[in-house]
């Protein structure tokens, strides 16, 4: 809805702008709203009467907002038309805000997931380093324990051999 809402609120191509009888050129719904507020009754009646509704036609064919066009088709009153356009602009802006807020939440979720993955990679790397350190410590312990035993056994063997050899 928000991409459509942004498109609906944006300017139309210059060749598709609405030209009022008073010479004003309207390129978007905001300008239509502003001109409906400022427009004299004679100009309004030229564009909206029992046989036609130029604003409804422009909104439908050029702006491509059928929802607004349908509502504009229901009235011939300038103040009512102004209210309808104003409410539609508010509705479209709220849709854009809601979409952008949802987009921000999605970005926050993605950032949180990236942080969790980074922490997990760090934890995994730290655990790997600890495992490696533990392996090295275990090897040192094994060597110290057994090497000392082997050394003592060798010395005792040499002493016994020396004693037996000299008896």
C-alpha cells in the first residue's frame, strides 16, 4: 500500500497536470487540496457541475486513485470535496508512515540477528581457543607427569645397573 500511496501523493508528469479555469496548474493531491480551499465558486462550478466532475476524472485517469475518485464522484460540494481530499491525503500519509515504521522494525530485527550471529561466531571462536588451550594444557600435564616418571625410572635403573655391575 505504501509504494502505491507514495506514487499517489507524488507529482504527475507535467503534461498530465490539471489546469484550472483560473490558470492554476495542479501536479498532485496536495496542490488540489490547496486550490480547493482557495478556489472561487465560479471556477469550482466550471469544473464540477451536474454534467461533469473534472477533479474526479483527473484523480481517476491521471493520479490513478480510484478510491478517492469514487468518493469525489459522490459530491458536487466544494467544502465536502476539500474534506474528502484532505482525509485521503491523511490516510495515504499514515499508510506510508506505517510502512516505513514496519521497514524500520524489519531493519532492527535484521541488525539484532546479525549481532546474535556475530556473538555466536565470537563465542565459537573463543570456545575453540579454550579447547585448544585445554588440549595444550592436557598435553603438558601428560608430558610432565609421565616424563618425570620415565626420568626417575631411568635414573633408578642406571643406579641399580651400576650397583649390580660393580658387585
